[in-house]
C-alpha cells in the first residue's frame, strides 16, 4: 500500500513543506480506506534520525494512494 505523507521540517530559522509517498506492507485482502498510521509513524521516526539535532519533523497529513 502507498501512503502520501505531507510534512514540515522546522528549525529555529523557519520551516519547509515537503511530501513523500511511503510504501507500507498490508495484508493482501485488506479493503480499508484508512492509511496505516503506525507504519507511517515508524517511517517518520527513521526520517527524524537523519535530521540535524535542531530540526523537527511534523506530519501535517497522510492519505492512502
């Protein structure tokens, strides 16, 4: 399943809007229109680890694609 994730990278000087399409695993016969929030939050935590100490990642929206 693919989830479109809109987020902001924020630091003391300002912020930047960004977006990514996150590929997540789901059971083959799932018919739920909701995004897999837990998988997206794990992705966000990994993305935060790559940022400098003074920057923060804030998710503003996520939509199943």
